[in-house]
C-alpha cells in the first residue's frame, strides 16, 4: 500500500483525495492552500464561520492535516520527513515547489496539470484552451522537476471541450477525469514499474495568467463568445456604453445571422430591459445577443434594467 501526501486546493485537490482513496492507497497527510493564503487567525475564523469544501472534505475523511505556512518551509519538510510518504501529489498550487521539497518522497512527487502537456503549460489553462477555441484538452500526470510543467509524463487523458463550456464546467470535467487517472496510476505504481515519457519540447506552449477582459466586437463573434465563457467563474469580460462598464452572462449568448451591411460593428440593433439583453452587430453579418447584462459595480448592477431601458438606444455603438 502506497503512502501518499496530497497538497492543493479546490476541485482538483478534492478529486485527488477521492482518487487516492479509490486506489486503496493510504493518505498520510494533506496540506491545503488556505494555510499558505491566509494568516492563522483569519483562517481560523474562516474555518468556523464559512468553511470551504477543502476544509469539509478533509474533516469528513478524518485526514491528518499538515500545519505549515509554505510547502518550501522547514516546518513542512520536517513533517513530510516524519510522514515518510512514497508519493506526494500536487493538485493546484501557487508556489513553485523547491527541489528540496519535491525530492523528499521515496518514489516521486507527481504534479496534476489540467492540459495535454507539453501544450498549455502555465497556470489555469482552462481559460486559454476555451479562449483559443480548442476542441479538446485533458489532464496530464507528470513527475515534478525544477521547470514549469516540464517533467516526464506518467499518464495523460483527453477531455472534450463543448461549445457551451465555460471555465467552470471544463474544470469540473477535467478534475473528474483526473480522479480516475490518479486511481489507476497509483494502483499501477504499487504493483509494477511505470515508465515515464519525456515531453516533446518542440511542441511546448506556455501561457501566463494575463487575459484581455475587454470585449472587442470587431473580432469574429465566435472568438468573442469564447473569450466571455473562458474566464468564468474567475472573472468577467466587459464592454462599455458611454463610459459605463457592462458585462454579459456567459450562459446567455446567442448568435443570429442577418444581413447587417448597413450597420456599424458594435452598433446596438435591439434591447430588452426585462431580459437585460443587448443585441449588437458583429463581423460577417452576425449579431450577438447578450442576455443578463449588468452594469459593473456593487450598487450599479441593481440599476441594470433601468439603465438598459432608458439609456441604451438603438443605433448606439458599444466600445
């Protein structure tokens, strides 16, 4: 039976816990990202008043929680040495883990990366694959090394990207596939030798967290929709009407084919204040109907219907 330590946060972290337990391996410790992200008193208040799914998951399985303020701290390494794991699994993490840490487990440290490496290295690739209108992505389990997502691959699974997927749905699908992948991999590693496969560097791509949140209606409408859907639920994309920032609901975007030669790109051709919708001209004789539009701002968003009814006029050009 393999002894495993898991560090991470969110859906991928929880699915790695579930997949490791599915495999019959023993989880000897977990390290959640809240211990790095928050000061001790703030985290203590959060765990009591509004505990997140990571905290509840750990408690529900009665897992031993490692207490440290960094995966690269001496405190973390001392506890890791005491736990003496065969495998450490990294499932979403903000720190670049040092070799002194990832080299400690007896067999390996595995990183769970939500793309088909070597493509889309870097943080949160869910956004970039949707924005670039990829048809598929996946999950890669690879050996951690000193590079960014460069280690040799142990397992890789594909995931289809649907036209209606936002970053939220894609993350859930990839995390669930990763659960099955880690279960099967740990079972193989406990029974046999698994041979890693080096990544093909000539095919590598890397994307940072930089993302344009301004909607540009002169782009093909399919690209605009992909941009809006990609960033949800981590952020929003905005357009501007007379200096007022507004944002659409990523689940309420409709493309309409029409002869729009007599209209300007970005021109408003229809509104419905009850539905908070604005229909705008895009290239190639297409209209984009954006439903659920709101004004940006904590208080302004409650005025969205009134603003669309009184201020947004047919013929206005959105920026």
